[in-house]
C-alpha cells in the first residue's frame, strides 16, 4: 500500500499543470546551428570558402576545393591532396594554396568523401610530377582515398599515399593494426609536404619527407564537452566537473574521463601521454636539447584565453620536464570538431630540414600569417612610468604650502560634513552613495596629507594637485575616476603655467578648465547633463572672467562659488543624461539637485573658507 501511494503521488507530481505552457526538456535539446538545409551545408560552405578567398576554386560537380591557378601550375611541381569529412574546419580547405595543398576533398559532416570526388581531385591537379595524397588513419578515408589512388594509377598517374596516425591516446598492440587516429598533427605534415613540393622535389622525395614528419609527431586531446552534430540531440556525456582525455575529432568518447583540474595539470597529463615510454606507448621519444614544434589546437569552442594559458604551460613543461627546446609554436584553430569545447596538443620533433619546411612561405588562407618562431627567455620590455615625485618631476608655479594645506583640509571637512545630505539626495535620483564616495576621497586625501612632506609636496601647484589626485584614485566609483582624471589634467595645465605672465587666479582657472575638459571627454557628459560639470563649468568661466578683470583671489573665488551654486541649483529642473540618474524616471528627479554638482560647490566653498581665515 505504501508503495502504491508513493507511485500515485509521484504520478500526480509529474502530471503537467494544464494551465502551464509546455517547457522544453533542456537535457534533450536538438543542437542549434546557423545553417540552411543540412544536405546543402557542405556545398554552401565550399561556395562561401571560394567566394571569400580569391586563391581558391572548386571542381564542378564535386565537393572539392582546388587552387584557383591550378591550370598554370599543374606541371610545375608535385601536387599535394588531402581531405576527409567536414566539420573539422579550417581543415582541409583552409590549407590550399602555394606552399601547402593543391586540393582538398570534403565529405559530409564526419563522413569520408566518395572515391569519385577524390579521383576527380587527383585527375584535375596532377601533372607530370605526380601527386601525393595525405590522409588520416580512419577506415573510411583509407578505403575511399585508397580506391581513388588505385584508379588514378590505372589511368597512368603517378600517385603516392601517406597515412597519418599520430594519436597517442591508446596503447599500441604489436599483433593488431594501428589504432592511432589522424588528428591535428596532420596539418604539420601538410605543411612539410607542401613546402617540399613547392621546393621542386620529386614525388618520392616529397612522400619521404611527409612520412618522416608523420613519424615525428604525437597528439593528445581533451574536452570539457562533446560536439553536437547539426539536427541531432545535443549529447550530455561528460559531467560538468569532468573532462575527457584522449578523444578523437568525431565526438567519440575519450580514452578516459577524469575530474576537471587546473589547466596546468591537464596539459602536463597530455604531454606525459605523448612522450611516455610506458609499455604500449613510446610513440614519441625525445632527448634533452632536441628542438620541437608545439601545436596548440582549438577543437572548436575553446577561447583564445584558454589556448594561450595552455600554450604557456605546455612550453614550460616541455622544457622543464623533458629538456627539449620549443623553437616553433603555433596556436589557433587547425583541426576542429564542430563546436567541441576542448583542445589538443601536438609535439613534432624537428630537424633542420623540417624546421625550414614549417618556416617556408605559404599563402594558404588558414595558415598563421605570424611567424611560429619562438624566442626563448625574452626579458619583458621595461615599463616607462611618469615621474610624479622628486626633483625630476615637472613642477608648477610656486605656492604657499601652509595656505594650500589649510585649503585642502577645509575642503575635506566640508565634504565629510555634507555626506549624509548628498547620500539622501542620491537615494532619490541614483544609487545613494555619492556622499560616501566623496567622504572616502576626503579621508584618503587627509591620510595622504598627514604622511606627506608638505613643505615640498605642496610647494608648487602641480605637486599639490598630484598629491590630491593620487589619493582621489582611492575614492572608488565613477566619481573617483572622474576626479582623478580631472586632477591629472589640471596637473598638466599647472605645469604649462609654471612661469609668470598671468595671475595665480588665472593659473588656477586654466587648471580647472582643463580638468573640466578632460572629465567631459572621458565621461561623455557636458553642461545640461545633470552632473558635477553643471557646477564646475560655470565656476571655471566665472573664475577666469574675474581673474581677467584683475580681481583679488577672494573675489575670484566668490564669483566661482556663486556661479557653481547657481549651476547646481539649476540641476533641480534638469533631466539626467548621464550616470545612474539617467535611468531614474524624470518625475523623480525634479526638485532634487544633482548630488555631484552640490558636492563640487561644497569643495569650492571649502577653498573660499580657507582663504578667508
């Protein structure tokens, strides 16, 4: 009875509410791809590849991409062909061009191309020097490409085939055929063979270099998630806290699944597998001091950041653990597996000749245009810094340290006193922390002032502004950044007005004007936007005008404070066009002054108050 009741309750709980909309089963979603009809995807991909690369063309009636200049170069060198199933882009069409492939044959997604298309490629690009066909070690590729090679030979063409199987995931068995799959290391074989063919070598010599390159490379991959084929249900095979190691490029399970660890540990594990001398392994043996090439390959959905972090560790581990010299490095997407979130590492042992082949020029559209040459142990470029203290720092006009200190302390006192009111206004039109931010700046400035040698650091206008600016940087928020920007700009104006020729009031007016310009430029606001600039810009204009009339410092400041106060009051009828207030309903802003503008008025009053003492 208990079991029956439990089952009944479960059934009732599982019965959908008739008033609720049907919810998708997130565990069984069909994969989403930006494609048209699946049957047209490969053909349309080839069309796009040809349309966007002037050096490529296609063979009519076949999913084969060829060099656009094939008619003029057919008898100049050995042709090099590769291919396989689609879904591994940029392989293989991205490797067509002078210095690499002559043609690439594309099958359906993860399916070997038909022998007829392979034969069409061989017959189209092969001239008097013959053709080398490079394939990966998969049964379908071996059969279809092998059949086409036999047919081409029967038709009188000189054809050699090289099979690449550099996968290091599974132990080899002496009495069984090789289970080593062809992975991203195949691209390095393409490059070596293509460069050898471009150098004018015979078919036999090009094939020998390709076989040597294939025997000198090992690859291991890992993935956080498997790939999703168009139109099929997305697989959830790999748990969120696990990673598969030793997987291929067709979504098949990896050799083992392990808990997700830091990338350094995972990279170390891949390289240990490639270079392991354990029984059944020994795929790639290296000796200390030997030069190698590292290929870091994106399997589809791995970010550039992740690739760079992995490449950094791989280089470090190869040199520290195995003692080899990593002299060539390539990182990017070379052989993907649709949208697989993973990467593979390929290590190739280098000779002087194979290094030259990797360095040789190619115009294949997907090959990295930046050189793969690695310069080891480069010292970082020394940082160039601005001298802001000491005798070598640019100085402004001489000032009275005692007067400046009194003014700065009065400013800080007023900002601390008005913080609660500013917060109250900011809660109505913003996020409620304007007063706290300005008070934090005031506290930081006072702390800096207490530690400063005021006789030297307040001895000139530029040094005083630097002192306040460096402390204002610790205010936080947008206000802190804007005040720091303004003070840095004011330093420049103070340095430019260091010599005589104008009154002190005119010099400070120029500094304030420059600060306003910088704040407006970086913050994107101006007068009328309901910001601090609605107080500071009128203050600057009034200060400048009073200085031009030759008025005293006190009169100049009176004019500036009055103009700033009027500007701040005007914000009570303004609609905000900048800052967080811009997202507050206009009705809520009316009758409330902008807190930042009022804060500017308060620090101007603090300066005026200090001069009156």
